[in-house]
């Protein structure tokens, strides 16, 4: 018997692309870090924990959209992420696609 996914995980699967766009948007503006982006995403209604966001960041880095570096903060090293040129290019294209979807759904009219 196949276990039915919880409503939360169903929604997470639907919205994960939007989460990636949020992350890429913020990483294109300034360095981001795991807990900081979790807090930012929660302002937009996303409830993500470290077990979701860190694999997402690592995957975006493997795809070449983000680049990480260590940054000294209050005497400790923090891994921060910035959008790469490829990530910025992908973001420009994605913005156009999001705008088209928004208009098609009748919200942009």
C-alpha cells in the first residue's frame, strides 16, 4: 500500500521551485546563509527547516546557480551563498516565466 503524502509535503513539492526562486533572488542581492534565508522565507509563509534548506542550497550550488564562501561573523566562520552569473541569468529567465504565468492566471490583468 502506498502511503499518501501529507498535505504539507504535497504543498512543499508544489512550491519548491518558488522557494528556489526566492533563494536565488536574495542571493543575487546580497550574501545569504541558511538560518537567515529560513527566516526570510518564513516571512513569505514558507515553513522550512534546516533539513530542507541546506540540501536545497547545496543542490543549487551543484547546478552552478550559487557559489559559497566562508565569512567570518562574530569570530565564527559562516557559509554564505551568492548568486553566480549563471544563477543571475537563470533568474532573469525565470522572472519572465513567472510574469507570464501570473498574467495567464488572470492576476496580472
